[in-house]
């Protein structure tokens, strides 16, 4: 809006200056006619050709005539029309009129001046009229407007280019910062192998970069210290418990509580160490599941199990800690292999639920199944999951914790019939991230 308004203002100012110049031009021509005009009694003295050649050439665009008592007493040789003074503006003695829009003279400039001349001891008012065709005026104005438009377009393009460069200089660092934040959110390390923001930024964004990097470093250091402290705690508790378990003086009735204490400590330590970090790198879940399956083949080689794996789509990437993923899917698959008679099936597929995309990882076995009462206990927080048989033991407590930490859901479908259709399917639904 600024440039069009500026162009309109300049065009209007140029038009006003042209009109002023036309008025001055016709005024000077009128004064020249007044200087040439003479009257002697009733005799008008005017040369046939005047000093200004524009009034001597027909179709020059300029015309002049002199009026006395509403009668044309003289007109220039350039005149191409029959003057009608009664339809023209009339100026008072000593005054002038300039008009550029007349109904009686369309597309014509008119300048008139009334002067008094002495004749036979009386003053006679004489009216001088100058007319000019507006064609040359409109052509000059159109030429200027075209030049103004062309130059305005170039100026607009130049200003737009400068504004675009300025905008890019501001937006580019912000886009780079957003890209770095996105990579950090996915846990993607930079060239130094560290999850942090890198690159040069304006001083306004450097404070943001430094604050985020400080937060990432603090989170990583805190997580590392916490793991080390828990490892030290586990190591400190391991030796006394081993001594107690190996002490023959302790009765059999006391060894059971000691063993239970050991299991509780291991479980709680495992739960404490688990937990997703604020920034996770995406891992290939299909590749991880295949590694777990390969391990299960070796562990249960003597059982002769068939472990089938189907993944749609292949190469599914998900932001989860690798250790947590092994703990989550390894426990479920290990329990399935323990319970299975001959076959375990692992499937990964995409599914749409409540208008949001999820990926479901299902692990099924053909074992005897889990009693219905046990199934409800498995999905109830606070219940002990290490009390039922068929191998679904303490590891499912860790599975439940991990599922909750990553915002996933756990579903259990099991049948305890004696038919071949018996077995258990445990599904982990991972939300899209």
C-alpha cells in the first residue's frame, strides 16, 4: 500500500506542476498580446501575425482572440473554431481566470484577462482569451506516469528483494535452531557425538542455544550420576545378601525371606534405572526385535521353538532408549518362549485408533494360557506380577513400568482351553511420535 500511495502522490504533484506551468505560459502569452494591442477611437490595431509563431500556425494547438463588448474583434491565424464569448468565463477588470475543465470547451485550457484601455477620454474593458488543446498535456502526463510505473516496479522489486534478504537473515537462524531442536528431541548426536545444539547464531539466539545446551548437559549428567549411584547401591547390597544366602547357620525358613528381599531389591533397582530421557534417539525397532529373537533361538535351542517374525512396515523407527527397548520386548518374548509349546509369533503393524496412528507389537505363544484372574492382575497397577506360573514372572513388572513411562498401552489376550487355539498374546501399542 505504501508504494502505490507514494506513486499516486507523485503523479498528482506532477500534474499540478504541469497545470501551473500551463497557466504561467498562457499568462505570459496574454501579456504579450496586451502589449501589442492598440485602440484608437473605434479602430482596433493588431498585426496580422504576432510575435509568437504558435498563434500564427493553424493546428498548433494554440488560439487567441480579443473581445470588445461581447464581440470578437480579433483572433489569431491559428484559430480553427468560431469563438462564442458568451459561453466562456468572463474576468473582471484587472483579474484573470484559468480553467482546465469547461463544458463548452472540452479538453482545452482557457486563460482570460480583462484590461482597460483609454480611448476618447474613456476606459474601455478589453477581454483577451488564450486557448490551448490539452492533447500535449495528456501525452506528457501519460509519459511521466508510464515512467513512474516502470521505475516504481523496479523500486518495488528492489525493496522486496532487500526485505526478503532481511527476512531470510532473520528467519534462517531461527529455522536452523528449530532444526537443531528437532534433532536433539530425536536424540540425534552432532558431529562430536553429543546431543546438543551447534552452529553460529545471532547474539539474540545465542542465549537460547546456551540455555538448551546447559539443560541437555545437566539432564545427561544427572541421569548418569543417578545410574552410577544405583549401580553402587546394587553392588553394596549384593555382597551382604550373598553372605546371608550362603550361611549354613541360617535356617531354611529364614532363607526364603532373604531370597525374597534379594528379588525385591533387584526389581526396585531395575525400575529406578528405567525411564525415558527427555531426548531420545530413534532406533530401528525391527532390527532390535530381530536381535532379541536371535538370542531367544540360542537360549531355547533345546526346546526346538519356531519363532516367526512379521513386520509391516519394515524399518520402523521409534524414539526409545535401546536398553529400555531390550528390557521391554525381551521380557515379553522370554516369557512367551518359556510358556510356548512349539511356536512363538512376533508381529509389528501400523494401526489407526481414534484418528491417531499407532504401531502395535504383538508377541503370541501357543502355551497353556494365563487364567482370567491373573490377566486382570497383570494390568492392575500395584499387583505383584511374579506370583503366577508358566514363566510369566518378575519381568512383566518392569514391562508394565516401561509401558507407562513411554505413554504406551499394554493389552493381554489369553485362552486356557485345552484346544490348539490356547495361548497368550501380549500387545504393546506405541503412540506415534
